[in-house]
């Protein structure tokens, strides 16, 4: 548990800016990893064409933002349609079941992206408030030191008058 706390920082989630090269790299890496994992799972007879793409959408939405996650959703639909819906390696005519699978994937992924976007916004707001709080605490400490210095300079003068 200590490893998790020491290695994971929420700032990682807001470090990559949407529409950046890094965001595109995260999207491509997530999509590639999900596709490779889906190929491996397919060797064991699993027939869910979009099952491994949900984590890719989540990771991309958290790390790279909404635009990159939407690109992963579109890429997953195209890759799943071309690679994992029979007949493989061609864009075939979609059946009603295929359309339903795609619709469920897109709707579920859109909900994942929405929640991840809300999380990223809340985290940015929390970081902003934390920075404001830190600045305010530094100002209070500075004013406290100033007040102490004033009192420290007045007390010897007062003591000198009483003698």
C-alpha cells in the first residue's frame, strides 16, 4: 500500500494537455495495447469484440483528456469491426447484433469519458484551491513574523521607560 501512495500522484492525470502530441501518444499506446490484448484473448475463444477497449478508453480519458478518449472510441469501433467481427480483416455488412454491440460499447465508453472528464475537472479545481490555500498560509506566516518583530522591538522600549 505504501508503494501505491508513494508512486501515484494525482498531478499525473492533469499533466498531459488535450490536443497535444503526448495525448495522441497515450491514445495510440492505449489503443494498441487493447488491440494486442484482444488478439491474445481471442486465441482463448473469447468473442466479445470490444471487451479490452474499455480500459483503454478509461486510461486515455484520465491521462490525455476527452478528445483523445473519443479518438480511442472511434478507433476501437473501427478496429473491432475490421478485425474481430466475422469475417475478420474486412469491413463487412453489420448485423443487428453487431450494431447493438457497437452501440453498447459507444454509450458505455461515452459514460466512462464523461466521468473521467468530471474527475479531471474536479482535480484541477482542487489543485487550484490547494495552491491558493498554500499562498494564503504563507501570507499568514509572513504577517505573523512581522507582528512578532514589531512586538519584539516595542517591548525593550517599554521596559526601558519603566526603569
